[in-house]
């Protein structure tokens, strides 16, 4: 089992490449996830309502209500597990659990520390403008996907071509041919998913830590941070050797 975990304080996204993976299960995951999509539609509405309820409290006090924070964080955690199982990564065949809570033994995990203080008043809204470049980049990516979808919808042939390109460029093609997940794609997809989750956490007031503009830089800075923490801990606590 290959593990790739990155600490981006205070947002931590962890993932394990859960091998072995099925050669064909990816083709029907969209159908298996119908119950999750129904639940996430309801939870998505609840997520927006919780954010609306939390906003005036944050605006005047600089604190995110604890229960609402637990709910919104749980929704993002649920989304991350479903994306990791499905076409956001295809890196596990273990069916995602139906829960907002953390599942420590699931291959995809998300942890967000509740901020002690957030900007208050107009500074709260002004601080979100710092994420404008990241938001514009996300919108651009969305528009590109929408354009491809629209072009593919012009005819069945173009739709088939678009679907073929998508399948061949995703880990599904490697799984189908070899039964192995390409490590380079795993790192790239994990970096992209991590970056998107960090931006969502920032835009919805779950953290005041702005992620880097490029996804791969988020992973690298996280890796350096984790390395420094490990070196510091290792220096303070040398290993103990026990002789029998």
C-alpha cells in the first residue's frame, strides 16, 4: 500500500493508495454512488444554510459556531471520501461510509482545525478577496469542462470522442490495461483535490489560511512543514533501544 499524506495547517488532507484495485469496478462506480449523490445534494443545501447562519456570528464575534463548524467540516469530509472513491481519484475500491464523522481507517481523510479567531466586520469580507486568483482559476477550469461538455453534446460522435479521451487520460485506462494505478497521476490528482478542498475551506470561513495559487506548491509546502515537524520531534525524542 502506497501512502501519500500532506499537512497543510490548519487543513490536513490525507490519502492512501488502496491497492490492489479492480480493473473494471471504476466503470460502474457512478451507479453505485447514486445514494451518496442524493445525500450530498441534501447535505449541500444544509452546508449553504449552515454557512448563512454562521456568517453573522463570525461577522460580529470572529468565531465560527462549534456545532455548525462540525457540520460543514463533516460535509466536506464526506465529499472528499466520495470523490476519492469515484472519478476524483479512483484510488480506492472501498465504498465510502454514510457519515459526517471522521473514519480513521478509511483511505481518504480530511481534518480542519476550528480557528480560534477569524477577521470581524468588513475585514472578514475583504480577507476573502485574497482568494480571488484561486477562485478565478477554479472558474476557468469549470468553464473549460463546461465547454467540453457542450461540444460533446452537439453530437453522439463528439460525445463518444470526449468520453474516450477522458477515460484514456484517467487512471481508469491504466487499471484496465495493467491493474495498477500510475503513481504520477496519483500525486497529481491528490495535489489538485487537496488544493480545491483548501480553497473551499477558506472561502466558506472554515479557515483563515490562504492556500498557494498552484496545487503542487500546496503539497510541497506541506511536505516541508511536515518534515520540519518530524525533524524537530525526532531531535527532541531520540529513539530508545531495548536489549533483551
